[in-house]
C-alpha cells in the first residue's frame, strides 16, 4: 500500500491495510480497495466498525433495511469486512444493493477428501 499518513477513526490506512490482509487473507489489490471503501463508511456504521476492529466483536443486530450484519455473515457467509461494506452500499445505493443482495446465489461447498484422485 502506498505510504499515506491518513488516519480514519484513529486507525492509519497502513494499519487497516495490514489488518485486512491478515484478517481476511485477501490479496493486496483487494485489500487496497477495501481500505478505500472502509475509509468512506457511512457515519452510522463507524462506531460498530471501530468496535469490531478493536475487539473482534460485532453487533449482529446492526442492520440496514432488510439486511443485518449478522445475517450477512451467517447466512451469506460474508467476511465481517465485506458485510460492513455491503451495509454501506445499502445506505449509499439502496436500489442497486438491494437488488444484488436479494438475488439468489450459489455457494460451492466441497470436501477435500472427495477431490482426491481415486487412483492415488
């Protein structure tokens, strides 16, 4: 991440970047994009995000419209960072976000044992 002296909620962008890479295992390009999204979270999400960042605890009742962060994490299996970004999207672009998040989706679940070659 570019060396920037910016801080948000008392967290440097470098700390955010490193924490995102560590916590979510996403690549550096995705982490940079997520830092930018998080730095512009709607004010109504900031305290909950700070609590999550500092303690790992999430107020699962935090919601926007029909979606709660707990539901996004549990049922849609989003990473908490992605769930915060989704709630922010719901606030800023409710029509597009609602349409996208209400669409059916597939989740591929596999068993590593079943992926092993039968002849090995």
